[in-house]
C-alpha cells in the first residue's frame, strides 16, 4: 500500500486490510465511495458553469469543502421530554 493510499484511507475513517485473490469484491466500498465523490464533484463543476479556477487555492478550497460534506457529523440533538 502506498503512503498516499494509506493517508486517504486513514482520513476517510476506514481501516485497510490485506485481501486474498479470491476476495476481489472486498475493495468495492472504497471504490464506490471514490466514484460517488468524483460524480458529486463533477456535478458541482457543471452547476458552477466552469472547471476553471483563478488560483490553485480557489480550487483547493472548492475541493476541500466538497470532500468535507459527507464527513460532517450531525449535530447532537437534545432529547425532548414528553
């Protein structure tokens, strides 16, 4: 496993494990999440009307905001008393 892949998996809150050749389907969750993220970013770029950014910082801000969305934890809700 590469350092970049290891860092991504750690950032995503997943655990990496080795698999045997008979377990080809086991990486599906990681690939599915990656495909969904790519699709969401592509959709937002289409809505934005341009794939061009003035600076790399503008692109990084756009990308980081999109990646952070699914990782946000819902706010704790106070239980209501009847």
